[in-house]
C-alpha cells in the first residue's frame, strides 16, 4: 500500500472521529494564545463521528458518504488541491482545476472506504492549539490524541485549520506515530505523489487526472469526470 493511501486512511479515521501554507512546527501555547473555538470545532466533529461509528447499524456505505460530506463541508479542499499541485498550479486552467478537485474528493473517499471496519471504540481528545494570524485569515494548529477504548494513546493528530472570521476549514492533517519515530503530513505526501506523476508525464495535467481516475476505478467506483 502506498504511503499516500496510508495517510488518507489515517486522515479518514481522524476526520470521522473528529473531519496557502505548509505545516510548521507545532508549539505549546498558553490559554491566551490558543483558539478555544477552533478546539471546540474539532472536538464537536469528534463527538459526532464517535456517535455515528459507535452505532451498530452504521454501514460502510453510510460511513463513506459521511466522509465525503466532511470533505465537502469541513475541508479546505480547493486550497489543499492548489498546494498539492506545487508549481503546476500556475499552469492548470480553471476548468481542469475544477475537474481535479472533483476527482480529488472522490479519490480521498475511495481510499478510505474499507478502513472503517477497524473502528473499535477509539476517540479523539483535543489537547491544545496555537494560532498564526495573517492579514485576512489565520492558520490554527489544533493538537489531538487518538485514544483506544482503554484510554491509551494510539497516535497524535495535528490539525491545520484555515480560519476566516468564525469559519473553520481543515487544510492539512499530520499523523504522528505512537513511538514518535515518524510524522506524516497528508498535504506533503500528496504533493510529492502528484508532482511525481506530473514530472514523469511532461507536466500534462490530463496525466494526473487519468492517474486519479485509475485509482478511483481500482476502488470499484466510477470517476466523476
């Protein structure tokens, strides 16, 4: 399994237990430097998703549909998509970018479809946040721990939110292994993967779209475009 699929799966679990600029180092913050509303926003998502996943009548189809809704409603998917393209964002047309975002949404959903049978009582607990304020928006870093049913930490998830006014969107998720030996950013992983596809195909955007279509077909779905 590719690293990007592993990270999408981890992100999917995080978003369903919970779910521009690169992720910087996370730093501890005092209460005055925290975004308590952002922390509550993430924790509310976690509580809603925990209730859904804990329902014995929940099916994989329902979970997949919920994940797609979360991508649309709570993720800064267009910002994320622009950043994954790197320098190629300067050459993609508006029409092709719309097609790319539609396929990216479907790709993320298709990757995580089979993951949720592994849910066994995990919860997410928000542990703090820090804020990087810009002119018209802010980046909000929210730290959280994924706990098993016994309350032991399984992993740490760092959320990078974009805040405009009182509106929050998830821009990136970074998963840190329990032994702290590895840290994986979904944004960085996808940027490396997509740029590899583009550079290996003469920078042709259609090659990247075909790549996403193929990954979607492999999951048994029909590409959106």
